[in-house]
């Protein structure tokens, strides 16, 4: 397949070619499409070009080696989450004492760029606390252990008795429910 034909493939088709055939041209095409997005997001989170460039290389290496483990239905939002999660883990690794509310605030601000103009930090913390109390017990426990107590997925699983998959699911669903709740409170 010529390089021009690769440009005409969807992101999802390219991912399929990477998974099924370890197609380096498909990977190169995805790289060209998304390296600037990845670098921009990494700079936004890591606040410096050099660590951001290193993170982009790690992210694309992981994409090449690990993408077969996932069911990627829509590549761009999935890849954005991969980038974001990698950056947050780097920030957490480099400064385990950093305030986790800032992570939640970043997530909310990304969803709606003008959100930070609508509420101040004190209101946001009040709303966040109210929404956290509204989660089911499993989600609230996993969110609290992972973000507030800064435990890893494995530590959270051990402390709660849930499997790693259950912990990830409870955190993912809890975050979505928190975001929805915060949107309702702020609107």
C-alpha cells in the first residue's frame, strides 16, 4: 500500500493494521497525525518542553507495543486519554505530595474551557465534596483511595478487596459521574 493510501485511511483502520499486521507505515501515519497533539497536551500538563518530548516518545512506544490490549473504537479521544493519563502519572510520580484537587480541576477545565471562570476554587471544592457523597459506595471508596489517599490501582484493589479491573471500572465510572454532577451544579 502506498503512503498516499495510508493518508486516506481512518485512524481506526490504521490502528487495526498496527494490531493485526504490526504495520510500521500505519504507525508512522498515526504518528504524523498526532505527534503535535501529543506534544501540546504533554507541554500543557508537564509545563516544560523537554519532559514533554520524552513523554511523547514513551507514549508512542507504548502505543506501538500495547495497543493490541485495547478495543479502540474512536482513536482520537482514546489517545487523548492515554496522553493525559501518562502525564498525570508522571506528575504524581515526580511529586507524590501535589494536590490532587488540581488533577480533578484540570479534568473539568478540559471538558469546558470556560469552567474556571464560572466557579472559584472554594465553590468547586464544595461541589466536589457534595458530588463525591452522591456516588455509590464502591465508586466513592475507589476514587477516595486512588486520588485523595494517592494509592495505586494495586494498592486500592488490596485495600478494597476489588479486582484491578473492578477498581479501574469504579474509578472510571465515578469520575464520569462526578463530572456530570459538577456540570449540573455549575450550570
